C-alpha cells in the first residue's frame, strides 16, 4: 500500500509534467494571421499572467507564446512565477510580488494606469489570485480577475490522491517534488515543496469547507471565468451543453479530443459514471466563478497552448487568439461591472 501511494503521488506530480515536451516547438502558426484576426484594444492596466499547479514560465503548463503576443498587441504584460508545489497561501504571497512588479512596469510606460492590474489566471492560479485579493488586501490593486478552468470548487483527483498518500510519505514526496521542480523553475521556488498542501488547496473538500466560505469576493474587483471542455477520443458528452449554459464553442459540432496523459485523471475528475463535463483536470461547474463566459473546446493543456501548438485543425481553437481577445475586452468588462454595481 505504501509503495502504491508513493507511486500515485509521484505519478501525479511528474506525469502531468511529462504531458508536454518543452523542447518541442511544434511549428505553431502565427495566430495573428488566423481566420479570426481582429484589432486589439490595449488595456489601460498591466496584465499579470498567473500559472497553475506544476507550472512555471517555460515548462509544460506555461502560457505558450501568450506573453509575447499580448506585448505585441501593446499591452503591458508580466508573467508571474510562483512555487509549483505549495499551498495557495504561500503561492499567493509570491504572486503579490509579481503584481507589485507589474505595477512598476506599468508606471514606466506612458499611458498605462498603474493603480490596478488585470490578472489572467489558469487553473490553481485563480485560487492564488482570489486569496491575494481577499486575504492579502489586494482588492484595491486588482481591476479584474479572469480565471480559465480554475478549480473554484476543487478537483476530485486531488481528493483521491490525498486519501491514498499516507502521512509517513510526506517527506519523500516533497523531496522528490522539489528535485523535479528544480528542472523547470528557480531553486528557491522549487525547494520547500508541500505537495499535500497544494493538493488540499485544490481539493473539493477544502474549497467547500473552508476556502470558499473564508475567501470572499471583493466588490471592487470584476470576476470573470471560462471553462474548458474535452472528451476522451472526442466523443461528445450530452451533458456538455447544459453545463456550459448553452455557451459552448464548437465548429461543426466537433469536440476536443483529450490529451492521453489527462485521461486517467479525468475519470476521477468526472466522478466516474456521473460523467461531469470537464477538461481532464477541472469540471465545468467547478470552473465557474463570477461572470461565466462559457466553454472553450480545449483540455487543461490546450488552454495554455500545450503541447506547443497553434490553431487546432479540427475544433478551430487557437489559445493565442483566445487570450488576445480576452485581454482586449478587460477594460470593457470592468466598465460594465462598475455600471452594474452602480445601478444596484
């Protein structure tokens, strides 16, 4: 049982890590010339990109080409880098330093309003951001938080792993996670890993019992969310449409085929035969927070452009175009939120 639990824990830490080869550039096409090219609207505030569990600036969960493309559109962009294997409170404290840095970068650019930032967060990065706003007092410095497949209500794969990892393996699992983390992020961020704290932060139990009741939204911040939907070998789930509230992006009804490395976890994420629509790591329902914009045809890797690629040949989804359009809409979303709050 002990060996099985250790294998399970390390498989989750490393298997998601091997989901995409960071050296494979993949010949991605330039999204700016895609079929949905548009004119960018430059944000008045700096944009902070916040990555999720097991992420960094360059590895398999990084935002592939997003920072460069947004900068090319004229945005001030700061890509945050926090500890890959620590709990939300620790990661949020690190994220705060990056928000401060983004504000400094904004002050150095004429026309950029450094009073606040927009945060675009993938997966666990959204929970870090909510904690930052609510518990670390950054509500006065964040104009908007947009989350993409953040486990706001947890992910059952984390609950499952927490049940099978005995306490006497904590030290070994954390040591292995730190060693692995040093292969893709700075040593000071990789060291001191606390895998159980990280898993607990994204578990359904913790988000339900403590995180969501204690981490309250700030009325000054505009909260926006997106979910990803993907299927094993692309077979449509009839529950997708309702879960996405009728806002499911498809092309000719084609669904995204889930990356094989995500399929084992997806069975637990979906709660087995309940077949809850998900992206391989997070259900659609869990991803909803604030103003729900809908579902994109992407698994948890596709959402950040990994493995490194451009427009999907079947679904038509292009992660760079998605983020370019998202960034261009942020000021308008904040204005609409302020108008709605003022009319109450």
